[in-house]
C-alpha cells in the first residue's frame, strides 16, 4: 500500500537517479534583441552578456526518468555573473504539474502550466504556446539545413558553444505578503546533451503580447535562425552562486505568477 510517508533509503536512491529526458525533440530559435531590453529585464547580480541574444525553445519529452511524458517551452537571454557566461530564464511554460513543481521548487525555474504543441511533418516543424486562451509564441521552421542569417552558426558557436548554464532566481515570498521568507538566491544549473539528430532551420516567429506571458517584450531586431534536435538530455545538479538583494529583486519577482489587473 502506498503512503504519504516515504522510506529514507528510497528517497536517497531517487536523489542519486539522473534527471533524464530520452529522445527529447526540441526546436530552438535564436535572435538578437535590443541591448536596452536586456538591461531592463536582468536582475542584479546578473549583467548583460557580450551580445543581446535571445533563444527560445519548444520541446516534446516522450519519456523521462521522473514523470510522465510532457511538453515544455522556454525563453532565455544571454547573461553573465562575475564573468561567468550563462543564460537567464525568463519564462518556462509546461504541460505537466509534477515537472512544473520539481523545476520551480528545486532549481527556481519560472514554470507555469500551459498549452503547448510541437508538430513535425516531413521537413516542416511548428510550435505553439498559449495560456488562458492567448497564444503568445508561434514558430514555423523549414529544416533546410541553413539558417535565416548567414553568420548565425558562427554567432551561436561563439556565444553558446556546446551549451551554457542556466541562471535562475530561487526564492519564497513571505506568508504575510511582505517581502521574502527565503531571500532570492542566484542558482546555476547545467545540462548535458547526447544529440542524435541536428538540423539547422529557417524560421518565422510570432510574439503576441500577453499581460501574463510578455514574451513580446523581447522584440526581434535580427532573426538568426533555428536548430531542430533529438537528444538524450541529463539535467545536472545545480548550485547556489550568490544571495541577491531582496529590495532590488522585488520588481523582478513575479515571473512565476500571472499578472492580474
């Protein structure tokens, strides 16, 4: 019979089980936005990276080591912490409540439940993300083997390499509604990918304004292109890098909730 109380040995076993995504299908899109946007949305102690780069993905996870299959999307901006390059996650819509809870509570990912689709037909891939009846991100990709910009591959290679860590802010708002009872902590988290399929893509995206999911704030100044992959991906354990000033961070602390006016 199952129980609300779990065996500590089983808990230890699960802690040591790698968080793995098998045959993850992902369409990632890269573009340049304006430096002013990056400066406005990055909380201290993060600073802008050397180029105002944004990347977003839509993914389908047909099998994982920790929950049922689900779909996910996310958007990131290039950032830096004391010279360490990384990407700051601004939003991570998701279709499974358990995966949402794990990502938010352990690593600080700004996850919210959403309707997500990723469909591939021959050499065409389409991804869509919506919440509360509003579609705020759409991507159409042609797996042509080339990207929108001729220098896209070199830019991505120079700034992302084989993969950058993700920066998140982990915190807990106090029960009296005033500030935090767990002050904001800057978290660094990495992943490793064993890629079996990789195709460059020419893409078109739509960013539609939403008060709850303002992806349209990341205006496209120059579209670089997309990359479609199938991979086995392992989420590595994270680490705390620094404590952030709670007063300075307060304006940036609503990524995980909708903004009702």
